[in-house]
């Protein structure tokens, strides 16, 4: 196994991070937390604008900002957006970057990806570890995770005790609240206390979640969903996942196991899914489903020795070149995707569905005819149709979401002076 280290490109990093909530959405949080969250999401803001946005008196803002400055969570700098000819120079507030560091790690079958982020949400370093693409024990995966974590921290000249929290995500059914791995296609075991074992292995607080929720958190904290109250994310890769944001918050379900759109049934007694059941949506549109079908369109003599990623790329190239069998495979997958998306619309009616994941390179899956069929299968065809967008972040999308998971875990403690 080989660890690759690189510095993230900060050129297009937007100001601020985290959900941009309206003041009415106070969620029972303390005013000091809301001040901290508002500064973090703005990136940089003056006391006057902070008071206006939160609809509280300037005196209250001055007092709370003073507390956050004393805690080392905020800092002051000159405000280039304002000018004055007399008195004190204009001052802007921002999150103190070194108030805390978090690490986001996305685990997958063939490669683990890690990202180091400061308290302001700025990425500082990244690392990846290539692995043998096979199922393995949780002990093996945690050992690999430790390797990529230590390589990342070495690059940043930090040690594990400098990290406030690690966000850890992997495919499958993960109970976030209990910290339990119920089932994952990555692992040979089921029902393991993932969070506790990871904390024991790394000596750092750990938050865990499934990879579809990581992508959704990436959109909520860093992407298209920052200012949206409600939206859905559907991921298509080795599996099919979904994340749902309701009122600026990730919805996980009563046992943190909801939104498993990939395991909704679209065909009774249908194709075998990697979860062990039949007829699941992902058994028709995920990587392994397309690979299973690819041998009918490609040279069957080479299909047994061709790597799955290579076979998928060959299948796509054949479809683009006019191979009708290859086109039928993608069209069929697209129709099943249309059915799955229509079910999302009929159940939740989100104003925006974001399609994400490695399979966004295959435009047959989200072609115009796929979206037309989705709209035809929904019940609200007479109203404004749901907006569907694709967002291919690349590998770091998942790690960004894992970092957002870690930031959200420590935000309360930081703002309340407990971290």
C-alpha cells in the first residue's frame, strides 16, 4: 500500500463554511453559539452586520463576541469592505483558524482519502492510501486508516493529540448516534462498535456516518446546499445512497439508518444486491450492476480478467461509439434511476436533487430522457418540476463531508467553552 500526500488547492475555496440559516431557525441554541455559527458561515463579518443578521442589540453582540475572543474562537482583522475617516478603524470578525483541527476520512474498498481542516473550514492537507479492492476485517481497515491519518498529520507537522475530532465515513448502514457499523460492503464483519474501536485505535474523539451522508454534509457545509433549507443528494458509485436535508439539518431517521434509497425494492425477486437481498435499486444501477451486465456488450473472453473500473470505462466508450448492447445497459440503468428519483420526489418533494459520485461521468444516467421519465412518474407534473443538478467534486468530496461531520460534532463544545 502506498500513501500519497498533497496540498489542497485553496484558490476556489469560498468564504466561510457551514449552513447559512435564517435567524428564525434558532433551534434552541444559545445566543453565543448562534454568534459563532453566524461568523463561521459568513467567513468574515462586522459586529454591526452580525447584530443586524441575528436581530439582537449591538451591546449583546459586543459582550458575546468578547467572550468568544477570550476563548480564542474568534479573531479581529481590518475590514476592507468599510472605510472611515476618523475613530477606530473598521474591524471584521472571523473564526480563529487554529482554534481546532479536525480530520475527515472517507473509507472505500480501493482507496482511503483524508483531509485536514482548521476551525474555519479551510483545508490544510490531504492524503490518500491505495488498498487492495477486497473485503477485509475492521481491524485491517482501522490499521489502514491509522496509516493515512499519520501520513496526513506528518505533512501538517501535527500529532494526533492536536486533532479535536475525526469524522469517519464508509459505505453501508452506519448508526451515527450509536457509533455502530451495522453492515458495510467494505467489511467482512457486521454489527461492530465502529466509533469505540476507532477511538481506542486513534486516541481521538471520532464521529461516524455512511458515505452518502458525508456527501450531503459536504453540500450543506461547503457546496450547493449551504443556503437551502431542504434538498436531497443521491450518490451513484459502488452503491447507491441518499442524504436528505430538512430545515438546514441532515435527517438520518430514528436509528440513523434512514434514506437507504439504494435498498428500496424496484423488482420483486429481482437481481441480487450486495446486501444479500434481491430487487434493490442499486442492483440495477451501481458499479457492480453495470459490470455484471457489461460482459454481454464487451468481449466475453476478456471480461473475467478486466478490472471493474476499466470494464465500466470500456462499456461507456462502446456506448458512445454506437454499440447498441452497451447503450441498452445504460438506458436500462437510467430508467431505474428515473424510478428511484421519482420515488424521492413523491415522498419528500425536495426543491433540489443533487446527483453526485463517480458515475456522474456517465451522462447516460442523467440524460434528458431520464429526467423526463422521472418527471412523468411523479405526481406533481402540473407544478414546477424538481430541479436536478449534478455535482462531481472528485475524491475529496467525501473527505470534505467527513470533515464537516467532525466540525459539527465539536461546534457546540467550542462555542460553549467546553472544547
